[in-house]
C-alpha cells in the first residue's frame, strides 16, 4: 500500500485542476535547440493570463489506453460502483484531446514533395494509433522564415495540397516561424487556436455521454445517473466552462443523495459525496462566489454529520469529517491567496480548527473501539489504494449491493481496518499540523484569544506525542501573555501541564520557576495541588 495513501482524503487526480490535454509530437528536445525552445515556450512558465492547457510531450511509440467496447444496451447492466478511479486520470493525463505533430518544413524546401509524402505517412500512422477515439490531429510546420500561406500563391497551394495528402482540415494546419525574439508571441497565438480545436473534442465526448441517458432507468441505473453527471462536470471543466460544470456536479450530488445508504455502502457514498462537493466548492471560489461555496459545504456536512456508519468503525466517520474541514480550509485559503477577501468572522482558520477537533475525536474513538484488536491473520486490505471504484471496501470490491455482505468476512475486514488505524496511523502527525494551520490563520486575522486557546491544545498534543520540549516552548509563549494581561485563572489552568513538561525535559531551572509561581498567591490552585508541587520541589532541591 502506498505510504501517502489516505482512505478518507481526496486522490490527487481529483484535486488537480482539469485542463485540456494536448499532446505534442515530433519535437526532438534532446538534440535540436529549436525544438527545445518551442517545447519550453509551450510548457514552461505558464502565466495565469494564458489559456489553461496541459501539454504533454509524446514520443513516436506513444500508445492510447485501450478503448472498451461501446455498450449497445443497458437493459441487463448492473453497475458495480459509483465512480471509477481510473476515469479522471485517463482524461487528465493519458487521452489527449488533440495531438499536434511538429515538422521542420519551409514552403521553399528543395525536397518538398518527398517531405510532404513523409508527413502524410506520419499523420496516417498517428491516426492509426489514436484508433476509434475521436481525438483531433493538427500539423505545425516549424519554419525558418516568416512567410505564411496567404502571402503568395505557391505557399497557399502547397498548404492545400499538404492538407489533402494528410486528410486534415485547413484549420488544422499551422505555421510556426522560429524567431528567438518573437517565439513566445507566436506560441501564445498558436495555443489559442489549438485550444479551440481541443475543446471541440470534449464537446463531442459530452454528446457521447448524454447519448446514454435515454437508455437508463432509475430502477437499475441510479448509480449511473450520478456517474454520468459527474463525467459531464469533468468534461466541461476540461473545455474551460466552469459554470456548466458546476450545474452538472450539483445534479450529480442531487442524484447521489437519492441513493439508499446502509452500513454496507455508506463509505462509498460519502467518499463520492466528498469528491463532488469539493469540485463544487472549488469552482464556486474560482468564480468569486464564496457564499455559494460556504453554503454548499455546510449543507454537505449537515447531510452526512449524522450518518456515522457501523459503531465498530466510528473513527472513520470522524476521520472523514476532519478531512472535509481540512480540504475546505485549503480551498478557502487558496482563494484568499488569489485575492478573495476574508474577515475575522469567516476565514480558513475556523475550518482548520474543526478539522483538528474531529481528528482528536478520531483518535479518541479509535482507542475506545480498537483497544482489544489483534494482528490479522489475513490481508484483506491488500489493494486498498488501487480499487476500481472510489470508497469501496478492498475485501468486497465491485459490490455496491444493498444486500448484507458475508458476515464473517465483513467482521474480519473491519478488524483489519481497526488494526490499521491503531498501528499504522500516527494521529499526532495529523492533529498537530491542523492546529498549526489554524493558529497561523487566527494570527493573520488578529484573533489572539482563539490563537492562544489553540496553542494550548497544540501543546497538549505535543505532550501526548512525547515531545514535551516543544509543548513547553509553546506554553512559555502563552504564559508570558497571560501574565502580562493578568489572566491568573488561565495561567493556573496551564501551569500543571507546563510543570509536567519541565519535569519530563529535566529543565530544572524552568521547573523551579514554574513551581514557585504555582505555589504563589496569584494562582488559585487547590491546597492539595500546591502541596504536591511543594513536595516535588523539595525532593528536587534535596
């Protein structure tokens, strides 16, 4: 299992911003400086004002993912899950909407006819590789001069002949003059034209997905209603149409809520819900609709807060809730970095704070329900990070059925998840960064009281993680503030922890100072507590 795999988080392909994938072929960047300059002009240092595209350098042996046979009827088809794990990454990284073939060829080349024939062969070979997929093909001639087909009759005729030989529309043939001074400008204009071609591919894919709708029925295909609307959302993102994408994601989420959930399929439903809600919130922020994003997130949490799942896995519920707040905090913070205004009463810190709260509950409930767990004899979690569908259980992959699973195998799988939670998960490594993120946000928005409260909780977490020196460093900062502001009751409440940290780190000077302060008249601790500290101090001095 991959070390970075988080069964309750979002996979990287979901959090990646979908941009149209364009493959560039024929560029020898290792041996030709001109080709390397062209590649860098397309792929490197892409500013925010350029068309959002993702370029991939393709080699001559490039192969497309195999295409499954198109289904003629859905009458007897029963889906095995909601969202397939390979579909998004396939469109983001493996299936180019457009493949652009680059070739060095001037209009006045002495070997024009031979090179034209060679190009036609290359284009036909490329089309064979693309197969029945509807990917577009374009041709770019890298030229040393700056003439274009419209400038003289000979060039125009050659361009028309070339398009005929390659069986390409005239709009799919481009010329890229190689000039060090103007290459970036030429490239920007070219990529704008290429993006228009690429987006027509995604539009045709959208039509393909929509064509399946007439074959579906709500009795057997409720999962496909969710899946198809989600696909339409992704495809519209790829064609740079976020408004339409949001509508499809919202429809997908609506269909998901119509599914009947049980302990058997709840984990799959809430993982998919998290994916769709993330997409909606991120796009709302990108479109400068923060209120819509916050409203969607609150609704999402309210709908799933009470769906706790089996009591043996209650810690999964809190892990999922923690991850939801964490992810939304990250999306909110990114929007703020990009210019969204935030205020004291509504900023990312509140979401990081809640994420930390639920992460603590995760550990607490895990300790309660997993205290008697023993090492498993089998490995039912094998393949947990490479399932066919998001959120399914590795011991029953491809099964979304509402029917109760095989009970003995189900309980063994649950025990393995419990063992994984206790032995493989370092809860402090999850909780402490969340507190740190929250503290930095509350500091940024000038909320000192909440910031100090979180610092105390972070110190407690460091102490529990057997790192008393860091806990003491934090507490010293807080205690200094409490003394200056004469918050004696608050100072008293954290002095006990500070004494324990000083004792654990054998900081004699620190311990003596803290003990004398604790026994003084300003801190209203019980006589018993003060006597115990006094006795400990005497033993230390003796």
